[in-house]
């Protein structure tokens, strides 16, 4: 059965709290990330909320850094994994970046690099650890 996935750029404080709650559940409760690290840079980013039907299911964000545009904090609740929420979030975030965005990158947890590869990212450099979790830097191929 096809899931009704929608992605919205967050403008409402209530939606931002829903996104933060999803990220807290995934990163802090499931993966053991320190809360302060998980919330870093929230005030200088553009946030997104994914819903399946009318149920909040995932979150993500992007921000401009000294290196370019960084996609971050892709989180999908367990019960919605494997139905396309993550890929829909990646595509929505990419579509929201400025047309002249150069050097689009992210730090992907090792187990989900395939998700990002499907939309054109490739690994760049060795595996590294962040918040106790293995990652690869990935850059969007142009």
C-alpha cells in the first residue's frame, strides 16, 4: 500500500516542536546522542517535517556553513522507516536549497549511506565517528 507522504518546510512553532520531538526520540533516546549536540545550530537552520497521512513521521534540516550547504538531522520514527519518508525528506531539502548552492554535503551514518547515494551523494573521505556513531562525509555529485 502506497503511503501518503508529505514534506513541509517549517514555519509554525508547533511544527518545529514536532520535528524536535522526532529528532529527540531518534537521536537521543534510540541512539544515545547527547541532547546538547543534537540541538546544536537549530537556530540557524531551515527545518522540515515529514508526515505520513496527518501523523508526524520524520524531520530534517539544512544550513549554510563555511564549506557550503550541509544537510543534517534526518530522523524517521521507527514505525515509518522503509516506506520512503527518508528519501522524500532528502529530495525536499535539496529542492529548497538556493539555485546557486555549491558544495552540498552531509555526514551520513554508515548504515544509511545507500539512501543518500540513491539521490546522487557519494562518500568523500574515510569513515569517522561522531557522537559515538560511525559516519561518512558525503557530497552531492554534480
